[in-house]
C-alpha cells in the first residue's frame, strides 16, 4: 500500500536490505517491528517491497521521533539479531521530505 495522506514536511527512513539464506523467524519479527513502530510517538506510516532487494520506508514527524524509535529497546535487540542472522547487507537513509505529489487512476 502506498501512503498518500502525509503533508510535508516530514521525514522518511529508507531501509534497503539484502537478506542471507537464514530467514528463520524473520517474517514474524518484521511484522512485530512494524506493529511496534506504529505505537511510537511521531510514526506516520510505512511502505515496503521485497524482491532481490528489500526496501522499507517508514515516515516520521521529526528526527527526534526517529531517534526514539532507533533507541527502543526491543527494536535495538532485533536490529542486532538482524546483523547476526538475517542481513547480508543493509543501508539506512534518513531524508526530509519537503514536497510530494502523486497520481491515481480512478477507472
């Protein structure tokens, strides 16, 4: 689903990943992290896609909200587990969205 109700300015955290072959508990843990993120102050939404490269973009009201999510204890434990077990490589980017526009075919 594409998040299309946000009003700039806001922040996007772009998390690009390449997975290892060891994906035990990965899907369940990813679902748990998405549910936990939704409970965080300043969370605005999420978009995700996976093929050879996984891309998850989470949207936040502020840099402070992003830092609070990064420092969440459960998220920190899972992030460390991901480095040990699930991720071959990842890249994280934080961007300020100052403008946006979109299109949707209605018929």
